[in-house]
């Protein structure tokens, strides 16, 4: 079956003759401007590609599922053929389906092609060719709904109403020159958001913070090839940043950063600068470090590193190296397997678990006392390590905020994941839920327990969380 070049925006035509007669007309009237630009990006990549195969050879997930590196040229040839409208080959579909966004392919390309971007677009075309858009739309809606419910409940358990309302207010109503965009899922670990706000406050910046599911980057919709809904969600969110009048947008979530870099900024030049908050802070290190208190606790630190999102690794290393009394330890780790924990990498649960265990055990052997996480998903994965290893787990924003004499926001998610005493976490949840006008029931607790403890990562006992919050649910009802 030929690939629908319209990404679901035009009706499939029944006969080859009809397609030949009307394809140009259909494309002209039915393909959205955004979809046309995506097609142009993919077509440009295919035109520049020499099918050398180096991208496929470098792909860690292709090896993980047993695809032969010796067939690299064939696979890349199939990628180009798909881009030009041919049906996706079976082996190519396996490769596309295994992609976890590591960007090792892009780094390996001698033609300087953004192969990750190309593969992302091609994956959507392959899905379009093999199932109806209605199925993808239903999958995306289900995934988004589940995520939104978990984020809403966890944020309501950990943040006061005033702070949560400030974060969730529409982007286009903001007036500050700097917009800190949180994304959705970091609100499961909202102390990180509060840390960043403290750091930006310390720099005396005029900034606003915006996030939550009403400002989603649309990752589920794009992954499920539901482009019309993506345009109403992720594409719209990006445009709302421009409507805010902000001159600079600081991202947090690595997935949002990747999507907006490759699926928005490369499609249409924005009216604002876009970059990860760690890169912005590293670029302003002099102003930041001048505000660090000289007296800091002694730490021997290992960073849980992920390549693939701009200069975030180098930026975070630069920031931590400037903190007094903090020693950065070098530790070999599999930083190129995925751009972040969870997400697309969760397909390889055993590999992720091995990475997490290897990191913790290596940190202990190296004499580290602290693991520093880069992103919220990594923090969720590793927060429970304290129940197993003689290590503390903090986010890099915890370290920076503390160095500035700020921060200190309770990390309730870490308490959940450790599986120990829950009194502090339950007391806070009771107070915040009441403040937000939200009730938790036993079904929600069961769902949250599964979300928290079924994720790949290191954790204590799930029973402590389940029992404590089931009791809270019964108390509320």
C-alpha cells in the first residue's frame, strides 16, 4: 500500500487512476501548511542522504532488537523510499518502532542531516500507511488522558492552589520577557519547578512560568500519527509562546525541547529564542555563581547523564563545577542509549534497569554520596535509590537553589518512591488537596501506585504508599 503523503489530512482515493488524476489537486487543497513543511524537511533529508548507513550503524536500539548493522545501507535506502511515497518495508518499520530518540544517528551522519528528525517524521508516515488515523487518534487520546489525570492529581497533592493556578494560566496572557515553560510531566515532581523559579528569581529576571496539560507539546499525538490533533495542541502551544510577546522561552522537559526544536523551530522560525533552562543558566554562570554562598555542604557527586538534548550535559557539568565544595566524579555510563529515562526508552525496560543499577553501584564504588539527575523522568526513576543504596538523589536544580540560599522545597515524590514512612507526604497531600478542591479516591490511588512503581527505576516497597494514600482516600470519602 502506498503511503498517504497527507498525514491523514486528505481522503484516500480508491483507484490508481483516481490518484493519478487528482493527487496534485488533493495535496494542494488538503495538506496543511504545517504538514507541507514537515514533508519538505523529510524530502530534503532524503535528497541529501548518500545511504552510507552510518546512522543505522550507530543506532543503539537497532542493535538492541537484533537488527543487523551489516544491512545499514538497505535500511537507510528504505527510509528514503518511504519518504518518497513507497510503502514501509518490514525491517524499516522495526527500526522506526524501536527508535528512542537517542540522536546517535544524527551525530554519526557525515552529511550533517538531522536523522532523528527525519526518522521521527518517517515513523509517522509509516504508521499512517499501516493503520487508520482513527486508531491513532484513539490511542493518543487515551495516553494523554491517563497522563493528564496523573499529573493533575500529583500536582494537586504537592502544590498550593495559588502556585498551581499561576503555572496553568494561559501563555498568551503573560507579559514578561522570559517565559519558563515547564511542560506537563515535571508537575509530578513539582519541587523542580519551584527550584527553577527560585533560581530565576535570584537572577532578578522578569519571567513568567507556564505549563500543564493545556500547554502540552503534543508528543502523544505526534507519536500516534494524529497530526490534526497535534496541530491543535503542540503546534498551537508553540504559537502561543509567540503570542505572549516573550523574547526568550526556557524549556525544561527534554521531550518538549526536542519536539519544539525539531518539529516546530525547524518548521517555522519563531519570534523568540528557545533553549533548555540549563543552557541559559550556564550562559549566565558569572551572574549566578556570584550569588552562591561560600559555605556549602561537601558533596561527592555523580551526574546521571543523557546525551541527545543540545548542550544540557555540558551545561549541567559547568553549573555544578562552580558550586563550592562540590566534587564531580567521573563515572563511565551508558549516556547515549536514550535522551532521557522513561518515555520511548521504556520499551527497553531491562536495559534501563541495568543502566540505573549500574549507575548506583558505580557511584557507591567511586565513593560518591550523591546522584544528581538532569531531568524529571530520570529523577522519578532514581529517587527510590535511597531506599537501597547509601546515596542521596537530588536534581541539579536542588543543588543550585541551595547554593543560592534558596530551594529547600520538599521532594514528596522521593518519599513516595522510597516506600518508607509516609506521614509527611500524607499530611502535605491532605492540605494541598483541600486547598485545590480535589478529592482522591481508592481507584485513583491504585492507578497512581501503578504509575509510580511500575516505571522503570529503583524503588522501595510500593505497599507503604498504597496503604497510606488509600487511608487518605477513605478519610476524604
